[in-house]
């Protein structure tokens, strides 16, 4: 799970429980998501990378691209 790419489907940020869609086991699944870096906000549609996974359905993510 760690290192997988996903897309934000519900804003991830401080004080929010966000959601990301990650491709796993030949399909796509939704996971509850928190920012890996405190204070970071990731808007819907942002490509992210999973940096930590806490079973059964929680991930910590960071932006996959720096946009530059």
C-alpha cells in the first residue's frame, strides 16, 4: 500500500477526514485520508502518494507531484 498513487476524492487537510481513491487488487477502493505533513491541504482531484497505511482503511498521503 505504501508508495501507491491515488487521487483525492474528498479534501484532505487540517481538521478534515478526507478521502482518496487508490487502485488495489485490480480495482479501485476508497480510504480515509489524512495529510502526512501537518497543515497541508490537498484539494479534490490532486494526485497523491500513500506514505503510511493503518489498517483497515486509513492512509496518510502527500502530493505526488510538486506542480513545477
